[in-house]
């Protein structure tokens, strides 16, 4: 009888532990895809969001992070978001499904004060990105900022502040019209190449320079190759926090508010971090023997004006109305 009672106690104990475990299990599990390595700052923000959401929902919502393109590159992930195969992502936004999504890469932002204003929740840019993503079955949650961009080159650039001068370097641009248009407006000859090929391409002479790259990416991927850095600030390196509309529809309003709040917190931190990193990275470039050129906003005005005048080339794909809105929203401000 004593043995039977002991066995019964053990049985009840296991049953209690089983029920306790079940009660603590997440009610909602979301897969969160990213394109950067685990130790990258963007990936760290993803983990912070996952931890914050779990804590704020009492464990009801659990987000599993998949960094380093484990679920596919950004083009595949975007399609998976549209289909509902992936719940959330922090990725570069592809434009093959709607060229207006290139608006996020429009080269119109001059400094970090502008970034803090235009990349915050509820801004004109945020509303537009949500509108165009929503039409594709994807919800826009917020931005991640890597930094303001420049030109990394192994050859000296001719008169970098004069848009009417051929710069004398063949410059890599991403496969998007908005980047090609901006670089050519400044006097660069361009060649579109995958980002994964930039180091090899500069080494073997396929290109002389790389445009639209942040200081951090240039140091990490072109260290020892680039000899010159031109901090032109005519664009920003950014990714977007996105959610599948199918996953969105399954979440309660309260849980969505929590996710939005955690993304907004991470987004704001990314801008502050990017500003600090730019300063640090420029100093590191100098220590590495790279010739670094920085400019005032007044000095950059001719380039900015040329870039915006060249927006007419984007009108056939992005629409005259949208580009006119952009011109009104990002006017040239004379210093």
C-alpha cells in the first residue's frame, strides 16, 4: 500500500509539472527572419524586441529569431511574408513587387536630425511605406538605420562636390533605379553588382568604387581595399521591420501594440547608435590609412540639388504624383 501511495504521489507530481509547463507555453509563436550575422547590431535589436515582447506579454507571445539569412535572402523572405510563411522580418525592402518601395532609399536626407524626424513612427515616409507594403500583404512596423552613406574608392575621385564633372571612377550601385539615378546625377559612371561581390570587384578592377554604403559596412567589407572615403550623406543605409498581414490578423490589438512599441524603441536606438558609429568609424578609417573627406551641408548642396533634379528619371516607375509629394516634403533648404 505504501508503495502504491508513493507511486501515486509521483504520478500527481509529474501531472502537476506537465500542467504547469503547458500553462506557461506561448499562445502565439512568431518566426522573425533577418539578413545579418548574429553579432550584428541589427540582429541584436531583433533579439531585444523578442525579449521585450515576451516579457510584456507574460510569455504569451514568443518570437524566434532567425539571423544570417537562415530562412533565405531578403527577396525570398519578402515573398514568404506575402504568403504568410514567415511572420516577421528585418530586411532590406526589395522593389520588384512595387517600384514605389524604393521610396525608402530616396536620396534626400542630409543629417541625423532629419533622419530622427522622417524615420519616426507616423512620419510621411512611414505612412507611405505602410501603404505600399500593405497592398502586397505585408505590414510595415518601423525602420532600422545603419548610418549615412558615402563613396568608398580605391582611386581618388575627381572634384567630388561638382556634379558636372566626370568623377573618373566606375562605381558599384545596388540593383535599384533610385541608387543609379543618384550616383549618375553626381557624375559617376555606374555598374550594378550584388553586394556580396563588392570586395572582389574592387580588387579585380570590375569597379573602382562602391556607393550607397555605410561607414560600418565599408570598414567591415572593404577594409584594406578602399583608399579613399567620401562622406556625402546623400542617402542612408536602412532596413525595415515587417510583418506578414496573415500573422497580423491573428494577433490581438494589445499584442500588436506591444510589438509596435518594442520596434519603435529599437528603431530610435538604431539612429542614435548609427550616429555614434559614424564618428567612431571615420576615426578608425583614418587610423587604417584611408583618406577621409567630410563636408558641410552647404558644401553638399550642389550634389543634393543635382540628385533631386534627376528624380524625373524615377517618375515613370514611381509615379509623377509620388515624386511631386517627395519634392514638397524634402525641399532644398539653402544655407
